[in-house]
C-alpha cells in the first residue's frame, strides 16, 4: 500500500495496515493512494466465508483463502471485529505439510485450533467458530 500526505509518502504492507478492530495505521492527514494486488495465477483457487448472527451485522469470524495447488502455495487470513486479522504464517501445517490437489480433504481442524490458540484466541468457543469458518472457506474454494 502507498500512503500519501502533505509531508510525503510511505509504503506499508497490508498486514501492518489493520492495527486492531476498526482501526488502521493511517496517520492524520494521510490517504491511501495505491493498493498493489498481485495478479492471481489462473491455477489459484479462492474462498471466503463469514459467520454472523443476523444478515447485515458485523461478522464474528471471517476467513479468506487463496490456494494454488500446482504452485503448492496458500495464503490464509482469519479475522473478526474483536482484533486485527490473523495471517497464517505457515499454512503448510494445516494440510499435512504440503498443498496438493486434495488440499480440501487434507485440511486439519486440530492444527488450525492450535495455531489460533498460539495466535492469542484463548476462548475455545471462539476458536471453534474461526476453525469452522476457515474450513468452509477452504471447502468452498474455487477458480
């Protein structure tokens, strides 16, 4: 992201932009000038799922995934209104150490639960909701 103000510009990665729930890293007088989004390879699949009590309210859990089995790569993010999004740093662990065409079946909810606990989600019920939202985003991933 390129952020601009009357005093100059600065570059910021998107992981650093969302500081906490409903709070960004924008400084007073600063605007977002550019967001660089890399082109998604044709082989990549993506999925998104959110959980909320009523339609239209803020989500209690959100998951967004981009998975590219031929490249053996994945990018997974979990978020909600309580805190900044969690970018899963080592997604290979969630799929038994490798990302292949059968990644939907290889997803391990217990590993996801452990990762979320280490990321600071202490409440088991909250982790359960986040793991299920992540599972649904992965299972719903398509080209």
